[in-house]
């Protein structure tokens, strides 16, 4: 009987040792799930989106230089190596990231006689390989010039996010701030934000939200410009939360 108890005790000890040696080891940093360190959902809601905005101080009938024209020029004309005030050669003749520089090729009140309009309309600028300024963007430039080409600004205090879509909400933001550098065959760093597949890739790797929200560890975008407005950030945040659909 005593030998039986000893044998049972030895068997129990061996079972415990064997079990301890074969416990599942989760990767460092995971919380109850071995996949959390390597499989991160690509469309997680962006952290800390800006609060909703109510009220308005911008007139819908006015095109504002600081809000609309300057970002467009920075993205499509004043990128590195072009009309940034630092380049030499032909590009250095015009500096298109300042009001005074832009006014050198603008005739206030007369869009049709402004060189800025003519070089865009005839396809000369932006140069081949870069995404062309859209007809809607050109209309905004013409309207701003015909309204007096003022160095004006307003504070965006209303934001309609009831129906955020890629085509109507996200594309205009990208066209104003991003596709001048990140579009076409000359896309900076190989990132093409002029097509949905290129935008989706940046959503999936987290860089779209990380860059535009100026998150730590990312490249603050737009380059050399202020962070996007709270309204634009809200729209991007909502679109990503909804799965970044091509709608």
C-alpha cells in the first residue's frame, strides 16, 4: 500500500512538471491574445479625434486665401524643388507659398488675365508627372481672384459630418492638401493619394491618420503647413471608422 502511494505521488509530480513546460507562451506585450502584437486591425478608430464643431464664421459665397488658396498652392506648386522660394532656375522665378509671391502672377479682380489661371488652364502647371489641378479647384482660384484676390481668412466653426463619403468628403481634402506632392507618377516617397488604392494603403498602415493628426512617430502633414482643420480631421476620422469605403 505504501509503495502504491509513492508511485501515485511520483506520477502526479511528473504530470505537473510536464504541464508547466507546455503552457502557451503569449508574445511580449499581448493581452490575452497571441495575435495582438502582429495582427492589428487596419481601420481601428483613430485615437482622440477632434470634438464636433458647431456654428459658422465663414461665408459660403467667399473663397478665402488662407483656408483654400494657400493650401492648394503649397500642395500643387510650392513643393520641394518647385516654387518654394528655395529652388533655382525657372521655378525660382516665382514663390508660390506666400501671398505676395502668388500675387506676382495674379491680377486682382480679373481671373482671365491672371498668369496663375492661364498656366493651370493650359496644362503647363503643375508639370507633367504631377496630379493636375482639378476643374473645381481652378474655379475656386478664379472666384478668389475675381473677388479681389484678398489676403483673407476665416475660422471654420461649422462641420457637416452627417454623410461623410470618400468622393464628396475625403477627395477634396486630399486634393487641397496632399495630391500635389503625393499624386501621379512623380508622387513623393511613392505615396499616391490621387487614387483610392493609394489612399487605402495609407489607411491600412496607419500613416494617413498618424500623419495628418501629427501623432508622435509620424511625419506631420501637410509638410510646412498647419494641421488640417478640426472639421477635416473629423471627416477623415469618421470615414476611417466606417471602414474607409470607396463610396
